[in-house]
């Protein structure tokens, strides 16, 4: 029939190609003369599909190879062609992970802050099962993990229904057990509480306007339709006395309209935001060693949430008129 069933865009042509399924779960094609090396013509770990496995499988970007490694759900339970959901790294300005349905964002983790992705937190017992690693340099940016114990195999899966979950296979077992489901709380949905709103999972109601902001549509807000968001109660006018309201332990807003300067000090960041009436908030781009670098947000703040547990002091500073700072 002479029909092409599968192909690779690799520029390397092995003299004697050999396909192997490695113990890590990586399916590779290499030259049979190089069976002792990790030099592959093609490997399945570069194309995660709906599952990211162990032993070095990465989610992120390889800039030298122009490779974007991200998860894609199956079309349905029996059809492995591309589905509607993706989970991968958005690297326009600062690296953050985004869960999307088609072209619509459904969740964002917040940007890498030197220690973690603030919104990717699940629970402290996660580290008893996996050892996560994040690499960020000029050649590549990626997340990967290893199993904490040799008796455990674990994988992250994005189902055809858009459910992302971690599964665990214990030694001697033949069935994958569900460890947890990602994005499994009431603050999970992107934009549900609108611009300049914040989700506080331990409050009732959980959706609230930031201090100094009021609902754009009070009537809709009362009947739990908060997508219209919030607006300032008092407009900024850059007069003397304006300052900042500190929000502690939050997931930063999405990176929609921002300026980033990684060499700027915290004091310089505050001063630059304060003299610009369009700057609505600022934060450190790196929270290690007391904080450094600068991220400034302009326009509206989208998809914020407050955490109950302390995740390393990710603080956001909202610019406020003097009249609001005394409340």
C-alpha cells in the first residue's frame, strides 16, 4: 500500500533504526549502534499526550529545539486524537502553567516566584510521593518529577473530560489508585469572580471584591453572578498620601497587562508603581531571600485567590487612594 502511518520531523537519519520501550515508559527510536546512550532520534516523552510519566518526562519549553512539551487530553475514552483540553507552560513574560479548554483559559497557576508556582499547591503530603524539580535557564524551562520511593509509580493524567489527576501504582498492584484531583475546590474556575475580585475559600461567600472596590453590578452580585467583577470605589489621582494595601498569601493575578523588571529592588518597584496612576498593583518576581525583582499590573486584576495555608509569603500590594488606607 506504501502509505505513511507515522513520521518524525527529526533531521537525524539512523543507519539501522531500533524502536524500544524503556522501563521508564519512554518509547524511543534510536540507531541500534547507540543502544547504550540516551541519544534518540525520537522519543515519546517529548509529546506528553494526556499523561506525564516519571523518569525525566518534562512539561515546558526547550528553546534550542523549539519544542513545547504540554499535555493534551484525548478526544474521548477510546480515541487518542487531540481533545479539547490542554495543560502547559505559558512563557510570554514569566513562566506559569495554564489549563485551557480550546483557546479559553480555565485556570492559571500564577508565575514562578523562585520557590513554586503559587496556585499549583495541592497538599503537604504530595512530597511524600514525588520529588518535583523546576529548571529555568536560557536553554529550557520545564517541570519534572521523580517518585519519592522505588516502590511507587505515579503519573499525572488529563482526562477527556478535562479532569487532571495524579494516579499512583504501588509495587505488586495492577490497578492505578487516585491520589488527588487538581483544581478540585470552589476557587478553581478562571474568571468566575470577575475583575478585581478575589476568591477566599474559607469565607462565606467565597467571592469578594478587593478592599476599596465595589461590585460593578450590585444586583447581579447579590444573586451570585459575579463575572462582571468589581470597580474602584474611589478613583486614583496620584495625589500625595496614596499608598498600598498588602494582600498576604495569595495567588498573583494573571499576567495580562504587566511590566517585569527582574533587576529592580522592592523599593524601586513600589516607587515606580506609586508614581503611575495606571499601576494597580505590584509584587516581587522572586520571593527568595526577602524578595527581589518587580512585576507591575495595569488595568484590572484577574483570577486572584487567597490561601488558607502559608505557601511562602507571596504578597501583592494594591495601590490605594489615601482615603481608603485608613479603613
